[in-house]
C-alpha cells in the first residue's frame, strides 16, 4: 500500500521489573496477523520500559524524585493542586514533573522515565532485528504538554534504527523555491500517530507502523544524532523559550534593580529598599 | 481493521484562486480505490486552501504582510538571514512569520493563511458530507515549530466535524488511578500523522485517515470549542511561555531599573512609590 497503517497487537501482558520486553513484544508480533516486515517501526510506550527496568519509586517520594531527575528548572506554577514544575531532565527533555508518572502504575508507586531511553530503544531494536531478521525501527514514546496549545501529544523520547528528523534543507519545492522548513520531526509525528491507535484501546502499549520504510536505517550504528531521540532535543542555548516568561521577567527585574542601584550608588538606606523590592517581587 | 490507515489520493490538480476545492477533493476521493466512508477524516494542507482563497501577496511585501497578520509579538531573533518573528495571529496561533508561507507558491508571491481556517474547514466538511452522504471530519494542517524540540510537526489550524481534543479528565486508568493527562490533542496528532504520508510524495496535499470514527461528530454544529481548531489554542494568559525568554527578561530588566530609580529619586513620597509599583506589576 502506498500509505501508512498503524495497528496495536494484543497479547502484551502487564509488565513488571525484570521482564524481557523484547521477547514479550516479539511474541505478540509473531502471533499477530500483521507479523513483522522489513521497514516496520515499533512505537513502545515508555511506561512499560520503565516498568521492565524497575523504575518504580514510592509515591510519597514524588517531589524528591522530580528534583532528582531535574537538571534545570524551566518554569513553575502554583495551583490549587500543588506546584507544577516544568523542568529539563538528564536527557535534555523539557517535561512537566520531569516525566515522573503517576498514572497506570501499581498502587503506591510512581514511575521514573527509563534510565536511558535511546539505549533502551537500541536494545529492543537489536533484539527484534536479530530475532526476525528484518530492518526495523523502535521509538519509545511519552506524552508531552506544549506551550501555546491545549492538550498533550505523544513524542519520541527514545529511538533506534530510524531517522527521527527528515531533513529537507537544501531541497526545492515543486516551484523551484528552496524549502523554508528545515526538517520534519518525523519521530514525534510517528509517536503521535501511534498514540491515536494505542490511546483508544486499553492494554495496548505497542503500535506497529507500516509504510515508512524510507526512514528505517539499515545500520543503527551509522545514524548520527538524527538516529536517536536526542537528535530531537534543541539545546537550551538555542531556544527562545528556554525559561518561562514569569521566571525570565523576575530575573530581568532583579538584574535591572541591581544595575540601577549600582549606577546610582546611594549608600544611605539601600538594605531597606532592597528588602522592600524583594517583597514586591515575591508578591507577584 | 482495528487500527488506522492513512492514504493520500492522487488527482488533485495545482490549485488557483477561485477553485472549488470541495469539488476537486471530492472528485479525487470518488476516483480513489479507498473511496470515502462514514467516520473518515480528511487532512487538507492549509496551503491549498489559501491558494483557492486567493491569499497571495507579492513576496516584496512579506514583512508588511507578517506585521498585518500579527496580533502580538511573542519573540524575535536576528540571524544572518534576517529576523525571525514568532507571533500570535488573529486565530490565536503562535507561529513563525505569522504563518506567512513562501514555499511551494508561484514565483514572486507568498501566501497568507486562510482567512478563517475553522470556517474553511467547515465549508469543506459540509460540502463533502452533502455530496457523499457520510459523516466525515476535516482538518486543515500547517507546519509549526515548537519550543525545546528540533524540527517541525504538522498541527491542526482548522477543523470541522471532528473532536480535536480527546478529553480523559475524570477517567480512571487500569489501576484505578485518576488519569493525570487532561486531554490528548488528537487533532494535532492526526495532522502530524497525515504529514508522514503527504510529506513523502510531492503533489498530494490531502490525506484520508480511516479508523478514528469515534472522533467524528454526527453534527458539526454541536461541537463546542473542541470541535474547532480554536479549541487547541491555549489563551496567552494561561501560558507559562506567552513571551520569549529574552523579551520577558528585557521587560523585567527595564521595570526593575524604573522601580529602583523611582524609589531612590523620591525616598519620602510613599503613595507615589506604591503607584509606581502597581504599574510595574500590571505592565507584565
């Protein structure tokens, strides 16, 4: 078929620490009518990878777990239910609560993201390529919020054997114009597409995407950055939204105060003024 | 089939001002092997809607056109090729260059977004429902950049006859926990999925998505906000990233300077200080 099909095999059991995910997923694929073909892409909900890796933490330790997963606080907001922290984690992913997950987990526990999502994807990819003798790609997906838009979409937080960026730079459109869009984030589009199928049925954490063989890499070793989900992460220093608006404003305000105070060098009652200004800032 | 399939019918000609898009798309669907069924969703590249609506502007007027489409500047950055402006447009969409498009357009022209993308989607939806006698949904898609992540993904900028947000609030997961994720932005996930098929072949600006009939609305009139792409727009006042980091910092810096200068200039006049501070707070 010239298009794309996505199915979600059944038969994948509830996953627990130490389970051999590659074998369990492979068995479900082998038993499915779709089977597994050259050029197929598997999208695996990262939560079951976390479960297999035993990334459970007591729910009571949630805030400490988020702090431990955090490299950099991007923004936070207090609301009636507590504090939402948007943070950058060790993998460069900017996520609410650092990706720490408290849905669909056994009572009293929460789940951290896989230890190294690209490496987890690579292990799954290698094991399934070896078992079935086909070139396939693996994406680990998770659900992310976005600035400016309501709702969440699934995105690729781990990948192996597949190009996650489809680079159009330097190519011409049908009118001979140089294409302005630099690269399609196909890894994220595939993760989101798979969510449409996985999300509508309970207990189907894996989707099989067929029809995008041009994105599957013959050799996962020679992929470079765009062959891992890390390639979808924009470094903070290149990002116009690396810090929340309130956080950036507060930092600017404080620097503006300090700059003016230093310029004017009025030594008389500065400590008192500084205290008054901080209280104004924190009341915002 | 239990999953999802996406195909891109051929036979849609190059579109020009005044073309009857519903008839041209309908003819292509009628001639395709897939046909059109109850519950199908059509994803239409917004660019061909702009072309049919004659939204061409001379390329020389690009910067003025961006300014005219802009409601609010969110962030901008100067680079060797010029200035990139991320702006909010009349439809609440936050986009680079206000969505003004200079790829795949006739020489010497650029394209504005459709005048009212939700209304354009609705006209297509109504005409195709009437012609084929089936309940179908229509999404107009465009390509958006995202903070924090490399590459672009397609998103829904117009919609009719379909729920663009799949609301999970208040539902329980398989362990009986209340689901934390509020709503899946299925409209954007569908637009991105369609891009995977449209993007790999030139001259296929429409994709047919089959298998998501649960999202298609029997009556497009009773859809509320989540039945239009407007429902995917988060109002700026609720957004932690409503302003670029540099822009928010600069505003804070300037306010911080002014506040300190005001305090030091008039050390005894308390009422004036209070007034100055409240203007700082409300200017954010």
